[in-house]
């Protein structure tokens, strides 16, 4: 056999051997409750999108906006010492853009928990 064919044959034999061991294993004749996920329980009764109300998604987006604001403000404090007024103007624009998103969420009633 050639140099390429021999490893290919060995890989195919290993795959066939592993598949055969799986078929002969302890779960070969198991019914569905025995093969179900251990902690999952079984098949879900509803679709995943039906479990949570849609109002949580805008609240999550606003939370991410607050987190981004804080993530960029810490390095900005270091840059502000070096550059001064230019950094202050840039942070003002950044906070203004985030404020528009927060005001929009407030207008839509995202902060009202019912």
C-alpha cells in the first residue's frame, strides 16, 4: 500500500471499531426514557421563544448600553489626563449617543416592571 492509503485504512478501521463498540454497549436496547438527557428531563413542551416575555430583551440591551458606558469610561479617565479637552468632547458625544438610547427605552416603558 502507498503512504497515504495505509493511514486512511487505519482510520476507517478505528471508526468502524468504535461504531461497533457503541452498538454493543449498555444502551443498545434502551428505550427513550433511558436515553433522555440526564438533567434535561425530556422533550420541552413549549418553544424556547415562548418562555420569556419580549419586554426583557430591550431591558437587556439597555443593560449592555450601561455596561459599555462604564467599560469605556475607565480608560477614558487615563486618556483625559493626557489629552484634556479633546477627550472631554469625545466622551460627551459618546454619552450623548448612549443617552438617546436610554431615553428611547424610557419612552417605550422598558423601565416599568408590571
